[in-house]
C-alpha cells in the first residue's frame, strides 16, 4: 500500500519534449521526490529511443493505448499538461471527459503566444512567467498563477572549464521552429568571424537549409543535440571562460530556462527585447537588443561584453539574481503547494455524476476493445 502523502502526477504531452518543459519537469522530479510526488508521462506521438524523460516512473506510448484507458486505470491522482496539447488535434479535455477522470487538472502555459483554440476547463492554471500567465488568461476559466521557472541549482553553477582558442557563442533551442529564429543566430556567426559557436538543438539533424549554412560557416560552428544537464552546465562554463555568451534569438518566449542556467554558470546572456524576457534587465543581468536591427543589433550588444569591467559586473549580478530568484528549489515548493490545493479543490467539488462513472467507463472500455476489430474491418472493406 502506498503512503497517503504520495501524489501521483501524470504529465500529458503531444510528443517527446526536448525544450524548457523538459527542464521544468526534470527539476520538479528531483526536488519533489522526497515529499512524495512521483511523475509518469504520456505522449500521444510516443517516446524516442533516446528520450531524456528517464526521471519518470512510467513512460506511456500514446500510439499503443489511449489516454482514456490510462486515466481509467486509477493509477494517477493528478493530471498536468501544457497548453499546446490541450486543444485539438490532441484534445486532452475530450479524453478526460470520456474517462470520467475526477482528479484535478493542472494546465501549464509555457509559451509567449496563444495556442489554445477556445475556453478551457482545468482545476488550476499556472504559467512559467507573468507574461505567459497573461497569454493563458485569455482562455482560462480561473485565475492563472505565475510560478517562474527555475534552474537546477544542484547542476548549474560556476566551475572549471577547458581553455578555448576564441570566444564561444551558445544557442539553445529547436532549429526547426520559426519562433526560435535560428537563422538570426547563424547570421550573427557569419557576421562575427572571430567567434566560435555551438548550436544545441532538439533534433539530431537540422533541416537541410540549416545544415547548408552550418557547412558554409565551417569548423567555427558545431551542432549538438539532446545534451544532458551536466553537459549543458559544462558548455556554459566553457563559453563563460572563453569570453563568449549565450545568445537568444527568439521572436517569442514564455520564459527561457537556458538563459537562467547560463547565468548561474557565470555565462552572460545576449537577449532580445520581447515580453517573455522582461525579467532580464539590460546592462544589469543581460545585454539586450532590438530584433528589428537583425544580426548587426545582436553583434552590437555582444560587443558590449568586450569591456572587462562591464562584463564582470553583469556576470556577478546575473548570477546573484539567478540564485535568489530562479532556483528549482523555490519553484518546486510553489508547485507542491499548487498540487495540494488542486487535489483539495477537486475533492471538494465532486458532482453527483460520479455515481454513474463506473457505467460510463465500462461502456468506453467495451468500445475501446472493439475498436481495433472495427478498424481492421473498415480497412478490409475499403
């Protein structure tokens, strides 16, 4: 029998995430295991062989079973998902209704742009920053809490680094995603021949257009994918020691965990002036630029870091604020309180409909058992 204090959370995702969402949940799993929170995850499009979600007790492949079946199993107390998977085509809310799942739903807003396709119904709404909360509030049925993302302070921090021949620029993101604008970073690298660069991607091989540009730049730039947190920490330290920086070129952000991780490792940040990065103060914790200025504007911001006194002051303040404002420990405490409040709210609002739940679930189980036979018959007829 499991202890009463255990909270079993099922994370529901559209695919196998390699972004900031992974960073958040990985840190939560590490910090919330002692108080009894256990995470499992369901992905509609399945999990890759090289998945980084190894911190979960169970990884469930949505190509092999439906979310309704998983929820009807009774193995989970609370469901958490990102707003991008809540609406069709995945439609988490539809599967929740079919399964008559009565546990709380925590809906997370992680982006800087609206992705929901209409009003949503969840027990609690949470976002990774104040700006992301404002976006989610457009469709939320209740107030949205902002729990700012935190870096894992057990992994990221100052330390020794290998010497480098030239300053190193680090870009972290999804090269296939237009919102991340990897082309602006590549423009910068081409404009600044005295710098080396590394593109840390979420895919093993970038799209052909990006590969052509990487090959054209040559040995000054490298491509890496799916790095573990310890590897990322070492990379940030190497960039810091070389006189380089982490460079963000996004058109939109909800928050950016990579920047905070880098700051904790005393690596300065070059970032655009966009709503999701307003927590970064120009000249105090980062150097900022206007995206309209293109690569020349990014290069001008980067040039400010050449001044040793300015760079040292910015690095020190960036690390101080990272350690005081954006740690995973603080984030985890807020999430634990949110989970407990959601469980209490779901228990207090149970409707009379729960009496017919067993009948409805039995009907869905029967339909799900018949479904494979019906699909085979349909294919044979067609």
